[in-house]
C-alpha cells in the first residue's frame, strides 16, 4: 500500500508539471508562435494558451517598438571629407511568424543592415547635404532599411542621424567661412545704410538751399543738444559762407602768385639790370661844340671805328 501511495503521488506530481507546462500566458504586447512537431502552426495570443504536452512548442515575440542605437561609423563623404556619424533606429515586429521563421535574430540582423545602409547613403552625400538636408537623408535611410527588413516581418518607422563629428581642421575652416559670410552681410547692410543716408542728406540739402536761414537754426539746435550734456566745452559755429569766401580768396591769391612765378623774365638791357629801361641821354645845350667824352671799354670789347668828320662848307 505504501508503494502504491508513493507511485500515485509521483503520477500526480508529473501530471501537475505537464499541465503547468502546457498552460501559457501571453501578454497584450506579445504574441506566441506555436510549432507542432516542428511545423509552424501560427501565432496565438494574447491571453491563456493551452499547448499539447510534448507535441507543441511556443516562442514569444515582443511587438513593442525597439529603440536601437546604431554604432558610430567612419564615413567618407562624396566630397572626400572623413566624418564620424552615429544614428538611432526605431522598429517593431508586425509579423511574428516571419520574425521567427525567416531570420535567426531579427534585432541583430536589423542592426547590421542599419550600419551598412548608413555608410552607403552618407558616402553618396556631400558634407553640405549632410549638414543642411538632414531630413531628406533620414527619410532615405528609413526607406532603404524598411525595404530590406520587410521579409523578416520588421517595420522600421524612424531613422535619425544623431551626431556628426567633423575633424578640427574642417571645423576651423567652416568657422572662417561663417565669419566671412557674416562680415559680407554686415558690409552690405552698412553700404545700404550709407546709400539711404546720402539720399536723405541730399534731400535735406535741397530743403536748406531754398532758405539759408535753416542752417543757422540747425547751428542753434546743435548748441542746444551740446548744452544738454552739461559739458564745459563751448563751440562757436562759423557760418559756411564766411569760410567759403576766405577759401576763395586764398585760392585766388595762390593763383596770382603762381602766375607771377611762371611769367617769363624780361630781357636784360646792356646797361641796366633785368627789367630796367635806360632812358636815352638828352642833349645839353651848354656842351654844344665840345668834343665827346671818351668811353671806357669793357674787357674783350673792340673800340668803335672813328666816324669820318662831316665836310664843312668854306665860305
């Protein structure tokens, strides 16, 4: 009797273990893929699932979205710039049967496909496109990875490029380019401001030209603005008309002096200095009939020939 009681207890425990192993509970976010003698039966769940002991086997598949970090990749862009890029991918299982039957490890397979596609797509893009057209590149990555993982029952929803690490030399070059661009915009804005200011000044000059008293009022307004600061310096404005007349006088005097300096010198007379006219000697009545006074000869001068005496008429 004791032996039969022990065997009965063993049978009861065995049946309890078999019954416990044949009862499975699948969560709402899971699906159970059932195999019967090695053949695919299908996905079951969620809820309570009863399996045939020793004949059916179940494998659970999580249907929640998986967040996968794509490791950083060394990429050479289309314009031969080496960058280090990492990304993130979001995907989930939409077909549990395909995720179990068609691929051994769908998470690892999706990660490898994402890394390969990331290097391939970024290698066909330039650095400017990578920095400015990030949204277009993300959509292209998502479409390519989704097409490749579709036979595995995987749906890739989002792929985002997180960080782009540039070399230090490229960062300095881009900083210089941005600074030059800002300087260019500043110079253009300054030039436009000068142009508008010159136009306004031209219109103001036309208004002042109609009534010269306006400039005096402007002088008084300037003095009022200076006096509001409580400065110790006092400025007396000089009318522009006085300065203009003074400058014109100085310019006229300079022109006269220049004319005198550039005028040719008069020829020198043999007895006088330059520019002196020697008057001809006048005859003296008291010296009439006296012989002429001898003249002094200069060095190298020949004596003048003796003039013949005029014939005298004898009575």
